C-alpha cells in the first residue's frame, strides 16, 4: 500500500533555534513496508553516528500539556522566560515546524568514566562541576550528528522535510523520548532508561515522513524509591515528577543571573556549575556506561580542581579555557559569583581567604556581595585562629 507524504511547508527562520530549513516534498512516496525498513535503518544509522538509542514517535503530547501548564502556573520556571514565550509550540510540534508528522528522538551518553563524583563532592576545597559540562558543549555536536542522520535518510528516500533540535528549542524533549520508547520520566523529572540510567543528552529530528512509531514507555520503574528528593540539597524536587526550578542548583548556578538567594548558599556546598546529586543517587545509574565521545572528556582538569585555583583565573583565562564549553553560559561574573559561594563553604585556610580577599574590589556588585558573604562565613566560624586570619587579611 502506498502512503503519501504530506508536504512540509517552509517555516519562517527563527534566529533562536533554526539552522536547517525544511526541504521540498519528496519525489515519490514509500510503501508501508519500505517505511518499516527505513525505520529499522534509521535506528542503525543513529547508532553508527554515535547515538546510543533512537526511537520514533508521533506528535501528540496532549498528556503532557496539562503538566506543563500546572508547572508554569506554580511559577516553578522562575526566570526561565523561554518556557512561557512560545505559546503552544512546546506541546504542538507541528506548530513549531508545520508539516511535522514524526519525531525521531535520540540519546547520547555523556558521563566521562571515573570522574569520582562523590569523592569531589566530599572534598569541600574542590570545585564540583556537573559532569555534562566538563568538556565541549553538546549542542553543536548533537545537532551536527542529527543533521547527518537527516542527510543519510535523504540519500535513501530522496528529499524530505527534517529539522534537528537539541535542548534550546521549545520542545518537550523528555516527553517525546518517553513516547518514543527511550525510557520513562523519573521522579527526579529526568528521562531514565533501565539499561543506561540518565547520564545522557536528548535530541530530536522532526520529520514529515509517516514512519511507523515505536511502543511508548508506559511504565515508571521508580517504584517506591524517592531517594532523589531526599538527597537533593535544596529540596527542589517538591513532589514526585515536580521540580521547582527556582530551588534547583542547576538553575541557581547556571540560569539565574542575579544574586543567589542566601537561603540556598550553604546547601550549594562546592557545586559551582549545575548539580548531579539526583542522578548520582539514582539506582538506575549503576547501568550507565561511560561516553564514547572524546569531546565530552574533562578539559583543564575541571573534574578535580580546587575552588581557589578556579577563582583566580583571569577573565582572559576564563574566556580562553571555556571556549566551546557549556560553562561559558554563566559568564565570568557568574563564574566568580558561584565560586565565591563555594569558597564560603570551604574549610578556612589562608589560601581560601587570600583568594576571596583578592576579589573584594572586583568591579561587580554581585561578585563583591558574594565575596563578602563568603568572608563572613569564615569569620563566623568559631576557631579563634580563623578569626585572626580573616581580620588580618581584611
Ligand atoms: C528547563 C530545563 C531545566 C530547568 C528545569 C528542569 C525541569 N525539570 O523542567 C533546570 C535549569 C532546573 C534544569 C536542570 C537540569 N537539566 Co535541564 N532542561 C530544561 C529544558 C530546557 C526544558 C525542560 C522542561 O520542559 N521543563 C518543563 C517541565 C514542566 O517539565 P518536567 O519538570 O520534566 O515535567 C514533566 C514530567 O515530570 C511530567 N510531570 C510533571 N508533573 C507531573 C505529575 C505527575 C503525577 C506525573 C505522572 C508526571 C508529571 O510532565 C511534565 C511535562 O513533560 C530541557 C530541554 C528541553 N527542551 O526539553 C533540559 C533537559 C531536561 N535538561 C537536562 C539536563 C541534563 C539537566 C541537568 C541534569 C543539568 C545539570 N547537571 O545541572 C539538571 C537536572 C535537574 C533535574 N532534576 O531535572 C537534559 C535531561 C536529559 C535526561 N536524561 O532527561 C535535557 C533534556 C536537555 C537535553 N537536551 O539533554 N533543566
Ligand atoms: S540537580 Fe541537584 S538541586 Fe537540582 S533537583 Fe537534582 S539534586 Fe536537586
Ligand atoms: S532516585 Fe529513585 S525515585 Fe528518583 S528517579 Fe531514581 S529511581 Fe526514580
């Protein structure tokens, strides 16, 4: 039986997230059998291109629409204005890209092997940087591979409409991945896979091909566990499947631009860029595998450097060493702000106090305020030796 493609109309380019534009309707339709074969090939090609898994789903996200509305109504998105600014595109993929019929959802593992996460978290003089951010930024890499996947499909079926997305577009990525059979949304709100845990990125290829869809994951395997919420330093997982971003260290250290509310500073500990605690504790992550991508391996020893050393990076060094890294997102002031919080929580030592002192006059109110807070933390510690250390150096 022949299935006709729907034409994939040209969408207006948006400077925010559009790189690939949609192509013409394909020259000839494919039979159901051919589409079945194509779907199997797509999975194979996705693996060859470095994705660990791929699944295909339709575009009906009505089940998730209400969850998203509830989340926004509670203001859990805080200052994440992009979560509200695209109307219904986020749960209507065909509004984001008219003509979309199917979405190929992919995952790519990012955890570098042996980064001793717990050990670093337990060493308060060290900086803990989220494991996704130790190497090169994933956006370009994944989008490029997805585009290669699109081109490979094109070589086999002729012109068709496709567009690649990863993270930065109004797309409900976890919901799509769950529907495509890649795993379930866990109580920590991340997508979990029973064979691979959650240390992976998600990406999508929107297409106008009427491909056969995969079985969605309909069961959660969290059971009675709620360890992620118990371990969360700032109680951001307010109930199962509900995360108040305003309390999440990832939001506080990466997304929020101003002052970090004092109520969270002690709990942040040495986490200076993002947080992984709700993944480290998750029992399913014992099935995760180290990434095969050398781009995601740590650069500049970011997996095990002292807070004080990072705090003393000049702006030039910061810009040079974080070129092409997700860490750029905080900007240099945000970097100093976060490190000041970490140093405020570090054990008192001359090195820590000297480092903080050196930034007391840094030309940014936010940085200065966080440095003063950090010095106050050390001053407040009862050890009289510490008191004199701080008084002398202030
Ligand atoms: C906004 C955002 C954030 C925000 C808010 C997080 C959040 N939970 O929404 C902040 C800045 C806090 C954040 C943090 C992180 N993020 Co983030 N983030 C996103 C982004 C851009 C949108 C997520 C979204 O749509 N949120 C909206 C809310 C409503 O969704 P939700 O909380 O997941 O709720 C869903 C379900 O829980 C369910 N639901 C809600 N309520 C209920 C109630 C019941 C009873 C039920 C059954 C279901 C249910 O329905 C909702 C809609 O699908 C996505 C990329 C994308 N475009 O999708 C990346 C993304 C989710 N982030 C990612 C990552 C890696 C992280 C961090 C690990 C980074 C870090 N190490 O610091 C942390 C993890 C924090 C955590 N536990 O989630 C990955 C996750 C990969 C994966 N395995 O799931 C994504 C997919 C990016 C990517 N392309 O890889 N992130
Ligand atoms: S990333 Fe950290 S702060 Fe955010 S929910 Fe998970 S454990 Fe809590
Ligand atoms: S820690 Fe437990 S409850 Fe949380 S996501 Fe993992 S399995 Fe689910």
